[in-house]
C-alpha cells in the first residue's frame, strides 16, 4: 500500500526536523511524512515521488519557498499547498500574494502557541484533500442511459448534500448488474439505488429528498413566520427567527443553498480566511436553522400568496397551505437564459446554468467555457481550472475588473489554463446529443469563430423568482421586489397604511423581502445573510405593533 505523502520544506534544518517529527507523531499512521531543506532537494524529491506515482496530499513550505509550490503544483495539481509564514499582518506578506494569486491554498502562522493548533490546521487541510478524491464509498448509485439529462439534477442534489454518488451506464455490465440485483428492468430509468438497497425509479425532486431523509411534507400549517426560499437570506432568517422563539416554517422549492450553494469557493465571506465552499456554508447554516427549531420543508414550491385578515397565507403546489402572521420572501433569482436555441436544446448535456457542482470531475482534461464576468463566473473558472485542460471566460465587456472582485481577477490572471476573451459573445453551438462546439462572435471586429467545447456554464445574472406573487406586490421593471420607503416614492398609491413601510417590507404589510429577490440588494452572500437577520428584527417589530 502506498500512503499519501505530507511533504515539508523549511530552509532551517533544525526547524524542519522538529516539524517532521511533530507531523510524523500525529499523522504517521496514515501518511508518509517527508521533507527537504532546499528548493533543489525538494523538487528532486517531488519528481521522484511523481515517477513512483506516489500520491502527495499536502505541501508545507516556508515563506521563502513559494516557487516550490508553483513547480510542485505542476506535478501534483490536487495536492493542498500551505505556506508557513510569520504573523506580520502586512500587505507585503508572502501569504497575501500567494493566496490571492492562487499559488497557495492555506497558510499557517509561526510560531504556533501549541502543537494542537498545528494539528487542527493540518487535519483540516488533509480532510479537504480527502474530500477532493474520488469517493471510495458510494452512498447512492445511479443507473441511467448515456446522455440522460436527468442525471445532472441527480448529481447536483447529491453534491449539495456532500453525498458520495456514482453513475453507471445502463448499457454496460456494471449498470445491468445493479439493476438485476435490485430486481428492476431497464424500462424506466434513471434508477437511484441507496446504499441499503432501496431503489427509487425515475425519481422526481420530492422522491430524491425522501431518499436523502429530509422532510417534503409540511405538517405545520400555522406559524408566526413563513420563510419562502432557503438561500443565504432565508436560512439566516430561519436561524434567528427560530432561536428567538418564533414558530418558523422554511419552505424551499428545491434543495437548500440557492445560487450560493453552487459556488465552489467563497473567499470573501467573513470568518473563513481560506474560503469555504458555498455548499458547505449553506449546509451548515441549514443544520443550524433546524437545530434552532425551524421546521424545514424541501421540494415544496410556493405558487401563491394571499392576505386573509391579519394572516398571510402561502399556497403550495401540492395543495397545502401555510398561514403565518408574517412572511419573508427570500426566493432569490434564477440564472438569466442565454436564448440561443441550439444551446437551450443541450441544457443538461454539456450546457449548464450556474456551476453544476456535481460536474467538476467530469470536466477533467476538457475544454470548458464560461459565459459571465461576475464573482460567480470567476469563482467557477478558478475551480474548474483544477480539472479542465482549459477554461475560457467569455466576457461581453472590455474588463473583468468592472464586475468581479479584485482578488478573483488576480486569481484568474494567475491561473495559466484560464483564458479570458473580452468583447466576445456565444452566438451559437451544437453537437450530437451533447455539446461539441461553440460559435463565438468578436464584437470588436465583427468576426465569428467555431471552437471545440465539452461544456458551457452560463452565469449572466439573474431574473428574480417573483412570478408567483400577487400583482399588488410592487416590483421594478425587472421584477425585483420594491421595499421600504421606495414603495411610496415609486408607487404612492400602492401602500395601504398610514405608517411608513419598514425597511425590507414589501407593498403588502407583513410581507418582507431579503436577498437577491429584492430591488437594490448587493448580490453578495454576506449582505444576504445580513438582510435575513435584519428581516427577523423587523418581523418582531411588525408583530408587536
């Protein structure tokens, strides 16, 4: 058995010896611990490990060895890279530039107060490396015909809940064997087989939610507050509302997380200096809301909202309803459609809206394109570049910096297999049942070019999910909900009370909005979280008035 390697580089031989001893004592039962005290020795050892096909999990190098990380990354692109640096908190620290440019994944500040701090950090980094590997245990196995677009939804749901899943083509022996063992023929596919042998034939979203063990039936038809939408704003509101004693129902038409849940890495969320996967952040917030006492119902689509005396009633697609004293709309926004017929026909077959979180490994050694210029597109590009041969960002404007954060622009520029094509549009594309090529139009010179493409991720802004709401709720020209004093400014006759609307309150008293669905929202996870928390304070004020 070849154990994964933890490799340390420290120019101080004495310090290196202590580090290797400490790492071996704690991790030596599962990892081979090796090290070097110079650039040359480190690179020679790494090359020998690569020739021996030994897996490297973690690289720890001192602040003077950033170049080693860059060279080693070419040999081991999946190894986690850690800088050992001094705590100087200056903008010139090697950690600042290395992490901003994507040359390092983490940092550890020296000296650490005790060994436990080092062990905790290294354990976290090794856990992250382990999660990136192919799953050894398959909690769910999907049997489907090749090219079945429903597999995308199945994998996306599993990925959002961090559940290991594998897909087996029904045309191959492994897939046929799974069907035989489950006692199912191939007439109705896809089939999802759980680890305990229970099979779900051609499951819809409610069936998948049941397979995961989450609630899809609402048995709490009266509440203090009903929250519609389980993205950052809705989940945060559920945490605060439930923890503050309000009977809280959280309704989500799909699976929790919203657009934030599809983000492979959020680096500017406070409290996570090395970033956090959007799915992880949203999953933990969902668990927190549940443990605080919120009643959470998945796969339940809200289709109407009505006033019934002093109550606000949310009607669900399954015919049920929730009566609440106050309602928070946090339904976010859906990705705006590209509107190219040839590509719309291939959605789910190489064409995706947003970052399909379950598709990353399938992009290995492929040429991938992303349409978009915001933070979501930049994050997706950096993430997919770890797997794909090339990632091309297709940007309509002349600068990525106008719409993406500076740290993301630097990371994109520092990733050698990311190409940015400015003043360019995707005008066509196609393939035989799966995306094979795109046609790109250069807006500057008016030329078009056909290029091979294995996947296209479209991330061009959102359309608010407000179509289900009554006409009396004020919206702007794009469908975003108008809130607060803007209601009287834009529609003086649309507010029925003498008092002014509260901040975040819509034109229907007692109905609030937070997050991306609201006009003027900042479109950042942290701001959506803040609005969710603020909305609960306003709900208390409304209920007490």
